[in-house]
């Protein structure tokens, strides 16, 4: 990993993201690039005033990172819509990883669907890390997720190339469905029949997951499968809590247009509710909308 970009709005949320980005830059030897986007769809006087303030703050941050943390650091200011400016800067700098702070928590979770963070994650061609947890040190346990698609296989390989979280415990999760339990016939099954059916479905899911991992050439991880009893996002977050994960790794796209929409929604739900860091990784050849 050569270049990490931090998108900052100078809030406390961004401070958390900056410390995580600094930890990663120091661990990998990557250069850290700080970017702030000034919304230019406002009166010129306001834009110029904010630009001047941002330039001074970025200079101070860069000086501190270079002189106190020993990190190679550069900065830039972009005049644009915040979403478009972040994505454009990430493309121009050709970053390997984009780090952003946690979004503002809303009472209505679906409000997250329109935020800058969600739009960046859906659109950016690079992996995006949302730093939700306290950046006190290296991650201890990584939870990777997969739907067993080719896109997910590519995303896992791309994650492995980042070489982050090395030395941490790793678990990889596949959430499986049990179709018969959703059909009308489910009510006619006895408890023993339900248990036997679910046992068989779990065994088949584990067999598919282990076969997938054998051919994926991705990161080493302990396989685990979970029956989807509610939503994919809930199962991912529940498993993260069970295994004590402090980083969840998910793919941003799946196979086909419908799968991309579904997985994008799952990633958004995970990001909206997670209290730990979440890394969303697109496959190398992902076609972004």
C-alpha cells in the first residue's frame, strides 16, 4: 500500500479517522494524503474564507504528522460538492485506501442512504474504510464477509494485497439461507425435521465456503457460517460482536446488477449501525454506477 487518503471535515469524527489513518500509514510505510472539500456552491466570500481556514488547518495537521509521527504527508483542498470532490481527489491521487470518519447517527437509519459517506463508498473505485471504533492500536480481530460470488473473490484478493491487519485473528463469514423454512410447508415440519434440515443446510454452506476459500487465494481466515434469520446486515454485526471483531470487511458489489444493488444496501446497513471499523472493498474490475 503506497498511498492512504484521509477525507476530513475537521470534526471530532474526522479526528478519529485521522488517528486510524496515521496508524495504518505508520504500519505500512504508506504516504498519507489529507484532503478537505470546500462546497463551492455558496457565495464566493464564504468559500474563500473557508478555503483559507482549511489551508491553515491542513498545514498544521501535516506538520504534526510529519514531525511528531514520522509519516510522509501531503495535503490538498478541492472546491466541489463534498461527495464529488472526495471521489475526484481519490481518483487523481490514485490512492490505495480512502479513510473517512463515521457518519452522523440518525434516528432513522435509512437517512444514511443519502449521506456523503454512503455515496462515496458506492462510487469510489478504491477500498473505503469508515473509522467507527477508537483508534487505540492495531486491529485485534478481523471479520471478513463473502457471498461466494466472483466479485467477492476479487474483493478478498484485493483486501489481501493491502496487507493490513496482518497478525490479527481473522474469521470469514458466509450467511446462508434455508429456503424451506420460509415456505408454506415449514409449518408442517416437526421440530426434529426442522433441526435436521437446518443442520444439512449449515453443512452444505460450510462445504461451499471451504471450497470457495480453497480457490480464492485470498487471506487466511477461520470459516464460519450463519443462518440468515433476519437480515444480512444484522447477521454480520451479530457475528462481529460474537467473535469480538473490531474490523468488518465487506464487498461493495456482487454479481449482476441486482446483486450489486442488494450488496450495496447491505453494506450501507452495516455502515449505518456498526460501532466498529468497516472496510468496504470493491473487486479490482468493479463497474461503478
